C-alpha cells in the first residue's frame, strides 16, 4: 500500500472512531435527570452537526467551503 494511502487509513480510522465516540457523548446530554435543556438547544446542536457533516462531504467532493470551528448555544 502506498505511504499516503497508509497514512489516510490510519488517520481516518482514528478520527472517525473519535468522532463516533464524541457523538455518543453528545447523545448522553439527552439524559433529563442530569441536564436541563430546551428544544431550541437541541435544534441548534443538531443543526450545527448536520452543517458540519455536509461541509465534510463537500470537502471530499472538492467543493470549497469555509471552516467553522466553534459552536455556541
């Protein structure tokens, strides 16, 4: 396997695994016995995550996008 392919596979596996774990942790925030939130809070979280996923897809399709790093409620 070419070196750049090996590096892609290595990083993709690590980063996707981390992203999946982080999404599960965000899902843990849904526990109403531990946290208080509004429907608007949930909508903002889901909208931000959906937008970032769409941006990631566009990057793989080579369509330029602007990186947004921060999220705020």
